C-alpha cells in the first residue's frame, strides 16, 4: 500500500499577511482525498499555526521571542487544524490532529508510541494532520522548522514518498530571487554535488525554514530509502503531477537503506550530548563497523552527559588541525565523568575502577557510522 507524507510550508498555508490560502488548501485537500480514495495511506505535516495566530492577533511581523511564538501558536493551532478538518470532511475523509515535540522523536519510548498511534490511525483510514507542538517547545528542544519534522515522520512510518511543498518550484542552482540566471535542479542523486550550489536559508516572512532545511530533510529521508520531492505547492496541479510520477520540482532519488529503524532514529532523531575523540586504532575499528568502541581507544571526552545519552565520535586531529572529522554517533554506556576516569584503559583496568561498568564505551549495536 502506497504511503505518502506531504508537508506544507507556512508560505503555502498562508500569504505574507497570515491569511490562509483557502484556494491552495482546497486544491491540496482535493489531491489528498483523491489519493486517500485510491487506497493510499496519507499523512500531512503542516506549518502555519504561528502564521494563523499572527493574523488573528494582528501582529505586524513574526515574533522573535519563544514566549510570543508559543502564544501565537496557541492562538493559531486549533484554527489551522479546523481548516484542514472541514476541507477534508467535505471530501469524506476523516482526519486527526497530532502534535509532536522534539522529545517525542528523541526519546525512544515516545518515538515508538508515536509510531503506534500513527499506525493505528492509518489502519482506521484516518488522515493524520501533524504539526510541532510549538506551545510547549523551547529553543533548545525544537525542530526549528517542519521540514525536519516531516522527514522524521516519513522515517518513523516507513513512508514510500516525502513531498515538501513550498512557494518556489524546487531547488535552484542559486536563490532565483537574488540570481535571475539560476536554473532548477530537476534530480539529485549525489548530495555531495550540492556543495557547489548556493543553497541558502532564505525564508518567507512567516516561516522558519528555507531551502537548506529542505535539502537536509531530503538527505535524511532518502537515506532511509524514501524518495523525496520539493515542489511549488501554490501552483495548481504541481502536487497532482508529483503524485502521478510526472517530472515536477526537484526529485531526490531514494538511496539503498543502510541502517535499521533504530539506527536511523539514533542518527537523525536523538541529539548528541557530547563528543568522544578516538585514536587511530579505534578509528579503524569504528569505520568498518564490526567492533565496539572501548575506553582504551578514547583520548578525550568533550562535554557533559549521562550513560544512555548519544555522543558524537570523532577522530583525533593532527597537531594544530583543530576539530577532528566526525566518524559516527552512538549511545554511550558511561557518563562523561565515569569515562574520564577510565580514559585510555584496557577493559580489565577499567573494571577495577568501575566494577559494574560495561566493557564497551559504545557497543557496536548502538553505533551508527556516518
């Protein structure tokens, strides 16, 4: 059964004054209902709660403080969902509002609970409409924009496709609003080639994303084997063309999935709390993925973290070279303080200092290589 995640950016949902684009939203809901009627499983991830709240409260510009952003979202969230609910109900599709936070993605138990809830809604033929719960998010625990949330949801539910709707036609070689000679990139199969492009963070007056966040979301989703398209959601028939498999916007080809669902969660959802710098021998062991990381191979512990937190793993830099290259990410069996007490020690010596400690600082089953 085809499973599609469709994300609407703030610039698709509302105009620059925060007024909902009812014609655009009605057209999108037509496509959602058609796809749903064909038996597909459809999930919507929407931005626009803050924009809706701004309009209701007659705010002249997007707030910049967390408190004001949360308040604007609180005003707009229910009103935004009501638009989707009414449009979909008119098309005989039952919907459900789902609000997620960064913690729901980064805590493994919450992550699995979110997956179960979404799976049940899809089994019931209910169309979930997801947004970040901005009213409780903080600047430290926030998706920052819903492109990342959409990619996380696509990975969470093992979607076949992720479609990111914005107000420009796709990824250009440079920002077309600043460079008239820029041209669209029709297909991306090598993310390394994008380093040569001028992919910026330019956003709409109401949004917080930009093209760079969409490219990062595409990289995340395609690493899980999910084809991704960025296209213009304000243009009639663009979404229909994408859903029909026609050339539209910028398509990112699905890559062969390299990781289990757990390791995808670890790589993209669980935040790192520190860094372990490792020696050349440990680099070789980590790079081939066949060995766990032991305390003996660690030369420096950066940051403060607890056992069970995620940490980045970096190679030891050459003298005067600054930060070493990041190699991997993993769940640490030690706290930062414990690890510093057994730094560079072989397992027997480490157990003498910490008798109940694990032999592995990071077990290979809880380690994902970049």
